[in-house]
C-alpha cells in the first residue's frame, strides 16, 4: 500500500510540474516575442541618422592593475 501511495504522489507532482511548465513556457515565449519586436524598433531608431554621419561610442578608461610582486615597470624609449 505504501508503494502505491508513493507512486500516486510522484505522479501528481510530475503532473503539476508539467502544467506549470507549460504555463511558464508560454509566458517565456510571449516575452521573447515582445523583446524581439521591440528590438527591431530600436534598430530603426538608430538608423534615423543621415548617411555619412559619424557616431562614436567611447569606452571608459580601464586602469591597468599590476600586482605588487611583479616588480617595477619602467617605461622607456629606444634612442638611435
């Protein structure tokens, strides 16, 4: 009797998980579709620039970190 009860509980748990999985999968697909459609609209906004215009995106300066055990770094120029 204990085995039947265990199997029934496992079956019910898997059934509930499958129902919830279907629900969440549908929501995820709908959200992905919305994001894809909005992404297409963002591209058209960026294309409003005139042809030949220059657009520059700046990167923030990244500071180089040299560990203390590496020693001193000396910047030099070779003179000929």
